[in-house]
C-alpha cells in the first residue's frame, strides 16, 4: 500500500495540494487524471522523492519514504518520464537497461538476468546492440520501462507513456503494462486518454482544486456524466456511445460490441 | 517569469555598449579601487534597470564563484592583489553580460546588432539564439538529473568519479541539443530564414536622450576609473 497522509505542497508560492489523503493499492493499475496543471506529475514526483512535501508523509508498505532521496527509492519504485530522451545516454540498449541495477549495487549475474528478463518483457531483446537514440519513440519509451524494470521495482510510475505514439506502439505498451501488473508490479499511470483509463485502470484518482476530487473505479467515475464533465474529463468513446444508445454503461469497445449484439438478439426475438 | 520593475529602460544598443566599455575598462586596469568603482557602477545599473529575482540570483551566484576563484588562486600561490583583481574582473564581465541578457528582450538585441552594429543577421541570430536557449538548457539539465536519479544515479565520491558520473547528464543533453538545433534549422528554413538580405524588425532600436546620457556617463566613469583610480 502507498499511503499519502495530509500532503500539502506549494510551488512558486502557489498551493498545488492542500491536505491530500489517499491510499493507493500497489497491486493494481491506478490511473491519475485531471485537467492540465492540477498536479498529476507533481503528485508522482512527490511519491518518487523528486520533490518534498511541505507537510504530511508518504508511506510505502508502512515505511516512510517522503524524506528519502529518489536514488534510494529507485530500488522500490520505477519512474518513467514522459520524454524518454531525458534518460537515454548509453551506447546500446543493453547497457542502458543495465544502468539501474548496477547503480543500485545488484550482483552482476542477477543484474544480467533481470536485464534480459526486462528486455524480453518489453519486446526489445532483439535490439540489445542498437543505439538507444536511434530507436522509435515507442521503443525508447519501452526501453525506459525496461531500464526501470531491471531494478525489480514493486511499483512503476508511468507519466503519460502513450503520448505521441502510433496505434501499434500504444497497443504494445498497454499490453506490456497489463503483463507487468499480472506479474505483481503495481502501476501508477498518469493519462489524459480516457479510453485507456476506462479500459486498463483498476482504480482512478482525479485531481482538481488542489485535492483529490474523485477516487474509485472507472465505472463509478463514468456513471455520472455531469460529474465527469465538472472534473474536466471527456467521456471515453465506448461510454459515450453506450449513453447515446441508452445501453448499460460500457467501458470498452469489446463490452459495447457484446451489449449491442445482445440487444440485436433480443430485438430479433421480439420481432 | 519573475516580475521585473525597472526605473529606467535603455535601448539594447546602450546596454550592449555599456557592457562592452565596462568589460574593456576592467581589462585595462589592475587597480582594485578602479575595479571596485566599476562593480559599484554595474550594481547601480542593475538596480536601475530591473531584471528582478533572476538577475539578483545570478549576481549572487557569480559573487560566490568570484570568491571561490580568488581562494583557488590564493591556494596555488598567487598574490592576494592578483587573486582579488582577477576575481573582480571575472565578476565585472559576467555581470555586465548578465544585466544585458536579463533586462533586454532577445529580439531587441538581434535588431540592435543588425541595424546599429551592422552585424550580418545570421550571426546576430546565432548570438541571440544561444542566449535564448540558456534557460531552457538549465531547466532541461534539472529534468535529466531527476530522470537519472530515478534510476539510482547519485554523484558522490572523488572529483574524477563525479566528472565521469556527469557524463550521464551531459550525454542526453547533447543528443537533445543536436536534435533541437536540427529542428530549429528546419523550422527556420521553412519560414524563409536568410531568404532576403533586407528584413524588418518589430523591436524598436531608437535611442533617446536618456540613452545618450547613460552612454556618455558610463564612458566617462570608465575612463576616470581606469585613469585616475
């Protein structure tokens, strides 16, 4: 469990968070959403120790981490920046992925095993000798994830990982996210994409007005259309169509397809 | 952007010439009194022209750097007079440039370099582009450092080890700078950069009485400081 207790934070004299209290289950995929400037990235940076809260504490599995530097926290939490170019420096994909476990003092054999596993998980095993800077954006983003995974974190924070990616790369990344979660890695996902949020998140936190304005499941969030609009969020396509067709709430295209098929069947029987 | 309050606003050319004369004057004298007068002149100008928190923060950092520079020279056996003198000179030249950058829009500097100093536009643009990207680079270096810290990067130990460690920060920045300069070149070409020799500028370069007075006063103080101090 990741526990944020009474967190307040100001930046350049502007209050960003005012007494936030939230518990995040680190076995689930938790999406963080909200309008631009509501502090989504700031919240995750506070968790990662890149910024220090003005008041309050952050605990990970009962251990206070809010006063720990990020290079120590890297053992437990992997953080993937929105822009992968911020961290790529090595001359090969392999050495890039190997940086974190070696920097954390992991045994070389174990580090190599972890690097290989991370590269297999992220579908980069056949590009080990490639130069990171020459990869596509999607590959770079997955390399950043591999680099974090090689340190075997308990929790992975992804800051808008799908931004700027094409459909195929997006699908690969989301599939990877699900796979990692099934392996027991908790995921905090910052996203503006409501379709991804509806389809992949187990829990949702919505930030608004310096606090957490909503906490619950995607289904609970999108049930109330007015609240969703008030929070500055768009409805996912499947939810919008299911509303328009006066169907039961559907979060994913697959769910929508099934509901439409059932209705057609029912209409067929009635006729 | 920090809010700036300026008592008086000089043209870019005035500030450029003032920076140049003060820097040349500091190089022409070894007298600590003269250098002291020049420092006082610069700080007075900084207060007069505004520049806000950024400028004063920069001046604070340069003061610390000047002290460190003097101490290092003293450690290596340089006389106190020379050590303090060279720290003063470094401070004067850096602050004059800082005042110019912090209190003048880059478009005004470009316009002034081209229209009044007759510098080819390509070169003037190069100078102002460099000035324009310094804050961006600083911000970027912070982000890169944070991204690496998330992977366990922590620079500690002896200075050689630290320098090697900093390659992790420098490399992504160099790659990004190259990619950014490529994008910028393409974007400029698409907007007909250097297509015509004659171009117009939105920034005004007109000098008023205050500018002439400031240039004259600055010149006289510099000459007096060098000649008589």
